[in-house]
């Protein structure tokens, strides 16, 4: 899920929401989309780690 989530978000953002403008605007959009996807992936991992430590006796506690 951690690998599938950023890939789906990037592809959805690229194919569904890509602006119809000149190449400079599209390049800026793809750069921002890449940075946002990377930051989202890191936050996804950090939240999963924190949740696994908070709920250490449950099912989530065995993720890390």
C-alpha cells in the first residue's frame, strides 16, 4: 500500500489534472506534483510508524 499510494496519486494527478498550457507550465506542474508525491509518501510512512508505536498491542503495532 505504501508504494501503490504514491504511484496512483502521481498518475492520477498527471493524467487527470495536467493543465493544458505551454510546456513551461506543465514542467512546473510535474515538478510540484513529484515533490508533493514524495512528501506525501514520507508522511504516510511517518504516520504509520507513529501509529504502530501508539497502538503497540493491536494489529497496527506489528507493522514496524
